[in-house]
C-alpha cells in the first residue's frame, strides 16, 4: 500500500467533545470546527482560543497497545479525552502539514502529549503508557463539518494547492 493509498483509506471512527471542565466526554456523529477556536461546543474551544491545540486526534490503531500497557482488555475513546479518533494514518506524519477531514482543513501542530488526567482515566501509569501514542494537536485553517466516516486526506490538499488554489495566509486564518 502506497502512502497515498494509506491516506486515502484513513477515516474518522469516532468524535467527542468535552462540554465543561473535567466533564465526561460526549460522543457525537458530527462536529463543526471554527478558525481560532476549534470544535464548537467543546469546553477547550472557549478556554484557550487562538492556540495550536484547537482539535485533538488519536489513532485507533494505538488503543490495543495502550490497553496492553495498562493491563486492560480494551479502552473506550472517551477515556483518551481527544476530539477525533482516526484509523489508517500515522498522525505524527501530519505534524506541520495541512490535511482535510470532511469540510474542514486542519494543520498538524504537534504531538498531543498525555497529561496526568490519563493516570485518573487509565489507572496509575496511564500517562506513561501513552507516551508517543497520545495523538496529534491541530489548528483549523478552514472551518467546516467533520463527521464519523469522513476521510482524512493530506494528498488531495497538496494537489489543490499545486493546481493554483492558494492556502489561506496566517492573517486570513485568524479572522
């Protein structure tokens, strides 16, 4: 399977939001993401607008490894406290790159480093079990809806821009 085929096959498996500080993550079939704030309805969108951590993603392929590292049979997506679970793409390959999910254009800004909350959710050692497997943070370049089942596409984004469509400049993406 080529890198293009892998990215073409990558898709959203689960979406969730945090409605308030330390509240239980609520699954959604779709969300809307906005420039500067991230996931509409998510507590963190209101808490830290304009940052590089507007949307958080994690790979479904890592769930089994993290579960094994914490002595569990399985782990539900809510326990990771990420907005989007994807399958079929190595998220670290998207750091510094733009990619489209559904209607939205995102840019990978860095690894989503696990915090001490993972020790609460997964038990003692949960944070350590996720080192290197915590996912990706991203900022919104173009707003839009993201739905469960949407494809993750970074190849098509590169093609859009090579055919003359210009990516938004930084000042436009902050308006």
